[in-house]
C-alpha cells in the first residue's frame, strides 16, 4: 500500500451481521481518519473482518483498517490502545 491519505473523503461498508445492533450501515465520512476511528472505536469488534473502507482509489479491509489506526501516521487522538 502506498502512503495512505488520511485526509481524503471515505466511504465505509461495514460487514453485514444479524447480531450487531450498533453500526452495520453504509456511511460517508469527510476524512478517512474519521472513518477509521469509527470502525475501531464504535463498531463491534466482530464486524472488523468484513468491513471495507474505500478512499480515493484504495480499498482497505479488516485488519488493514486496524493497522492504519495503529500507525504512527494516524493523525487523530486515539481513545483505544
């Protein structure tokens, strides 16, 4: 993956699940950083595996989203570590 643009607009396609009461709907975000924070901090952990983040010409899924959140390049304050 090339240098990820955390400031680009992003679309989020959470993993479909019958058990998840929170999340699970398509959403648009002003920045990929906001979308990543939403995935990691707000969605139920079991949804991470099938969740897809699209920004510019990149698609990122599952553990790669978590890796972007854990990256030193992630620009927002994290509430989880």
